[in-house]
């Protein structure tokens, strides 16, 4: 479309040029005729003296003035067409940059990738302007800083923003903060420098905020207004990318985590267990498994309802994660049965950790006003097991042994040196 516009502009210029050329040739012909008339008048004196000569000279001056006016008009038309062509060329280059940005964003897999693409494009399209990109966190109660570049000295870049303090996010429209021009400013804008804030919206949902900062020189408000349209085009392209990345992240999380407890699901646990056991075997470190099952959970559901049962499961999951290391992996094995993988942890350590978790779960009884307890079974490679395939059956067998022993206790599979053929022997640790 830009090429067609440029072609049309050149065509208009050529048509005007031909017209002005004919006019100019006509004016020159008139000038020649006028000069010939003057010469004829000068060679023959009439009864009126030289009055016709004066008339002829006046006509000559009129022709010259017309010629100068036409030349000035021609120059203005050429200047106007040149400006239109430059604006068309600049718009075409901007559109090409935006298309290239959109193409690059399709390959972005993370927010960091998308932020890098936005920064590279913004530096080419808006040289001399700084910018910062904010993205909503998972809970959508604040925006976190993802990227900032070319920020002028004196402009504060906040690490987090609250949606309640931003007029752009409240209105869902671009907003200009220019204190020197007496504009309504956001609560988080704590400087005299001007900036335009552009919300990023896609599929009816806000995903982030783009803040473009200008210098504080004369006419800054007009300059900020001038770049608002281009900034909005950048934000629109970026918002689609943020929406796609967020959707992929959500799908990935749903494929790995249990929606009720937030723990990893069984599929992820099996892959993680095999990986940790392989790493531990190469390094000589132990890998332990802690398996727990809530006692009398069916009776709790029947007596208090499934809503209460779901709340108990969520709190048990929180208690489990809170009393493990950040490197440990917690998952929902199935139903009311949870499990944790503890890399670089021996059988004695996992037994002590299981006892702590058991006490924390039992303490939930006072919060929920009902009896809550759990039975535990633990096993470890290489103390009680040899591979990732037999550690789960041994931990499960220890768990059911704890159930048979009266529940609300921790049991561990016996060490390999003391095992007999057939079912694993179990060692009792503690109870209450």
C-alpha cells in the first residue's frame, strides 16, 4: 500500500510538473511577444509619444512577476510532495519494523525473549526515548518490572507497580503523565519528567504496561503526544505475545501440577524420581521418598462434606511444602495420598523430616475443628532400594504397615542388608 501511495505521489508530481512546464513556456512566449512589441514601439513614434512604450513595459513587468510567482508555486509543490514522500517512506519503514517484531515475537518462548524483542524494536523506532515494561504476576495483584532501557537520569524505575495506582490500567487506555503541563498523573509517577503509559490488552484482559519516557525539555508534551500512536502499535504487538506466552505457561503448569493442591502431579513425579535417582547413583548420594496418606479421609468427607475435605487437602499440601527444602519435590500421588522426593537425603534424615510433617498435619485438627492425621512410609536409594522402580513399592508397603499399626505414625522400609526374600521388613520409628 505504501508503494502505491508513493507511486501516486510521484504521478501527481509529474503531472503538476508538466502543467507548470507548459505554463512556464507560455509565459516565456508572452515575454518574447512583449519585448518585440516594445522594440516596434520604440522604432515608431506615434502622436501620443512614447505612452504605448510605457504600457508595453508594464505588461513586460507583469509577465515577469507572473513567471516568478509560478516558479515559487512550483517550488512549494515540490517541497510538499517531498515531505509527503518522506512521511510515506518513514511510515513504510515503521510498518516493516512492526511486522518484523511480530514475526520475532512468534518465536519467543519466555517473557525474557519477548522483552528483548520489544527493546530492540523500540530502540530503532523511538531513538532517544527510554522505556520500561511491566508484566502482571501470576496472582494478578501487581505488575513486576520485566525490562528497562535508555531510562533518562532522574526518572525512577520501580520494581513493582500496583494497578490501583495507575490511571492507564484503570481506564484501559494510554495515559500521559506530564507534571510540567499540569496533567493528571498516576500515584506512582514521582518525578517531573513526562512519560506515556500504554496498557497491553489482548483477548479482553490486561497483560502488562509499557512506559515510554521523554526528556524534560521544551515541548516535551507535544513530543510525547506525537509518539503515542507508535507506542500503542508496539504495545498491541507485544500484548499478543504476552497473551500467548501466558497461555502456554498456564497449559504447561496444568500439565505438571494438581489443580487442587498446587503440587506436582504423578506424571511429573515419576520423571523427577528417575532423574534424581540417576544423579544420586552417579554421585554416590542418597535419594529418599516420603509417602503419606490422610487417615480416615472418607469419613471426614462424609461427615463434613467435600468442601471441607478439599480445604484439608490444600492445607496438608501447604504443611508438606513448608517443612521441606526448596530442592525437594512434592506431588499428589493420588486421592488423599501425597508424596515427596528428597534428593541427597538418607533414610534417617527422611524419617526425622516425616515426623515433623506428621506433627504439623496433626496440628491442623484444631484449625479445622475435626480429627486430622496422616500415616507415613519412607524408603531411600541405596539404603532400602536399588532403583527408582522398587523404591515406590517399598515406601507404599511401609505406608500400609503404618496404617495397620494404628495410623498417625511413620514407618520405614528396612535397610537392604537386613531384608529377607519376599516382602520387605519394616522398622517402626515414632508414633505421636
